């Protein structure tokens, strides 16, 4: 079983660089599996562990885990108060505006029932037009976005960009199959292009800001190179 990369570790908080394709823990949403992040982590780190938030199985990046009940409670309060700053990277179909927001209520994990307020903001970092014919178009347009969800609804980023028809590449649930096939066949990318890139939280014991960043995996690096986006992330500070 592969060891999980740790971005930060102390007596209260762990930050894990979660790989794409690995569910955080057992739940009715992910079904039965032989491998879960929390099970791996318990083999790697001694003592109690509390997952304080969740990333979808298909999403990679920064995941916080508390090492005691007090830290878990404090981090949970920060998440409920929406004082934790989360920044994702996403590659979407088309060229959305340079900045924007999606204010569109979303239902829960059953994808039915009462819709609750949900807000996602984005900033466009780079664009590309690739000379691959598909459908009515001789070229295809894609964008690299920095995305900040202000709320934490189920699959919020994926569902919000589906709502405005700028589907995330590699999204097999809410995306476009034709564009997913294109990145698999031409660029060898077989994953959802959504990455929990940066997270800022107040340390539950010291009160100091804890700034965390997860590096991109080889599939992301390969696509950035193919699209000429190698320099797109240079100079983008956490508070940019």
C-alpha cells in the first residue's frame, strides 16, 4: 500500500496530499472499496485521526486531518464559519470570462431534495485553442481556472461549471464524454482535472495561519506542458 505524502504534520494537524482516485473513507456515496485514504493513514501515523473535511474520490490535493478531538472541533468550527480559504485548480471546456461567480443553489448528495445556497468564484489563469476537430468545431478551446468555493455543497465545483456549460475535463459524472475522450486519446490524461491546490486555515492550537499547497501530479504536469501553460501558475500568491 502506497505511503501518503504529508504536506504538514504536528501534534494536532496533518495535511495530506490526496491522490486522485482514492476515496477518503467508507460511505454510502463511494460504495465498497479495498483502499481508503483514512485506512492507509492509520497504518502510517499512530494515534487517533479525525477527517475534518472531504474531497471527492476523483479530486486530488490538500486534505486536513485532525489528530485529537479538540483540534477536530476547532477545525470543524472554522469550516462551518467559512473562514477556511480553499483554492482549487480546474481545467474547463471553453473560455469563460476572466473572473466570475456562480450563485446557484444545489441539492445534497442524493442530487434531489431541497436546494441550498451555493456560491463559487473563479479567475481565469490561461487559455488554449487546440487544432483537434470535434463536432462542429475544427478547434477546441480550454481554460485553466483558479476556483474558490464559498460554500461546500456536494460536488459543488463540478456541478456549478456544468450549470454554466463550462464542464470540467475528465468529469465522468457531470462533464462531456467527447472532451473527456479527447484528453485521454490525445494527452493521456485519465483523471478529473480538479485539484485542491491551496488551503489556508488557522492552526487550532497556536492560532497562527497555516498555509498549505499540494503539488500537481504527472497527469496535470503533462497537460500543462501540452497546452503551453507551464508558467501559468508562477506569481499567483495564495491571497491573489
